[in-house]
C-alpha cells in the first residue's frame, strides 16, 4: 500500500509519526519511507543507513538564442506563467517562474528557445535492514517543489515493487505540493493536535482529501493538551481516529536529539500497533 502522512499545518508531528511508524513496521516488513517535503526534508535526521544511490535532479528551462530569433512575441503569448517576456527585440527568460511545459520551445517557429537542464535538487537513497529511505532536497533558490516531488515518486515507482509498504512523509498544508504528494496514495493519515489551531487546519486537510476522493484517518499527537473539539469533529464526520500519541516532555526531549521514540515509550508503540492493524485490515480488504 501507498500511505501518505500529511497535516493541515506544520509542527503537528507528521515527521515524528512517519519515521517512527516506518521503523516500527520495518521490524517485520519491507518498508520504504519517502520524504516528499522537499523544501525542508527532516526524516533523514532520524533515519540512518548505508548509501545506495545518489542522483542529481534537473528541470528543463528555455535558453534564448538571439541569432535565431525573429521577435514575433509568440513565446510570451503562449507562456501561462509569465516566465518569458519580450522587450522590443529582446527576450527575457525567468527560470524561477518556468514550469517546464515546453510550450515556448516547441512552438517557436525558428527554434530559438532550446530547453536546457538546470539543477533542481539531489535525491538520496539509503537502506538499513528492511527499511529503505528516499529523500529529495530542493536546491536553494528553486521556487517549485512539485516537479521534484513528481520525480521522487517516479524513482520510487521504478525501484520498489508494489508488494512493499510505502510511507510518504508529505509537505505540510493543503497547497499544490501536498496534492502532488498524496495523489497516488491508497490511504492518507492526517496528523493533528487537540488545539483550536490544530482543528482549524485539520478541517482544511479533510476538505482537501474529500476533494481528492481519498480514504483517510486521523492521528492525534500531543494528546492530553487542549480540548476535545478534534475528537468531537471526527466523531461527527465519521472519521476514524487511528491513534492518540500522548503529550510527554520526554518525547520532545528525545525528538530534539534526533532519536526515535517508540522504542522507549510502550504507550507510543501501542498506538503504532493500532495504526498497523488498521493498515493491514485495509490491505486485506483491497485484496479480497
């Protein structure tokens, strides 16, 4: 199964859950953890392993060749992202705005805009026992996370069979990177916290998953603070609550040291077991 772990906002414990769940499941199963939060990938702080492969990732951008250009303005006209503008007889290209759609290059009547590669990020693949870890890190200054997330998914689909459990640590929020990170998922785990802010952004995430027609459930992190509004909302909307991870200062201390928590907290391990049981039940239903 492909399981995405997402949240309506940052800081809810999404990466904490992703890394601990992946390590827990890898005690018995072959698991792939994929960090799709390419703008700020943090799963690698908790997962170690032997390097398997490193790849530089590129996107294609147009390069203006003045000697071939007859400034007709067609490139500016067809670019929906304002990445190309014409100033008199000069063409200016803004790589940060380019979405690599190839429209300007393919439609240029004189082939004056060939597409050239530009470094977008670096992908790393590690392995530790039954756990494989893949992350892609967006190059500083690059504006668009979605193409790099897409290339990461292509890498995982190429090198890992469908028989594995695949966990995707998605970016926070409900914007385009989250849509890209969750669109292939069979199930989405939404991580929230029992606070008014957590409930507000959980509602946004729930609406997004419903629009994408995804199956999803909720994990409540820092359970014990705030109030019961998140519980009441989930019950009202018939959203399954998969686990409740307790609020404990010692968990925060371990997290700040880059350590996994389930090995030292039996209550957390019990909650991960609840998630595992739910996932396996879903998998059995899908294969029947």
